[in-house]
C-alpha cells in the first residue's frame, strides 16, 4: 500500500569505513494508526531532506510497520542540477554585461 510520510527529524551519521549516511525520521498513517520509522540513506546533496518534507512510501498491507521508501530521488536530482545550471548561466551573463558596461564607460 502507498502512503505519504512526513519527515520530523533528519541528521547525518557516520558508520565506520562505510562513510556518511543521512538519517531520516518520518511518520505515516496506516489502518488508523501512526507509525514512526527511521531510515539511513546514502549521504548526498541529491537526497537532501528537511523537516516537514513529504516522502512517498510503500508499506505491507498485513504488517504496516514494515515499509520501504519509494525511489523518487531522480526527480529531485534533475531539478537540483537544472537549478544550478540556470544559476551558472545567469552569473556568466551578468559578468559579461558588467564587463561590456565597464568597457563602454572607459571608451
């Protein structure tokens, strides 16, 4: 079964040689009960999660406390990269504009 979960706490933890992991605490409702879970995600700028964010999960119909995170990080990854690409292009255009303006003033 699918459900929307709400993140209520996040953090970063380090597990020895395995590296850093993002610790995500979330809650969801199933069968008129609220369940709280925590998951470890590979630490990455692409899986940035904040308090109050919504996550899509799937839980077992007969045992709702067992759930898995629906993989939708790819959509966030593309949006994240596109935003930075636009920011870089804008910075370049502003730099070129200022440079042309300064050259025309000194001429």
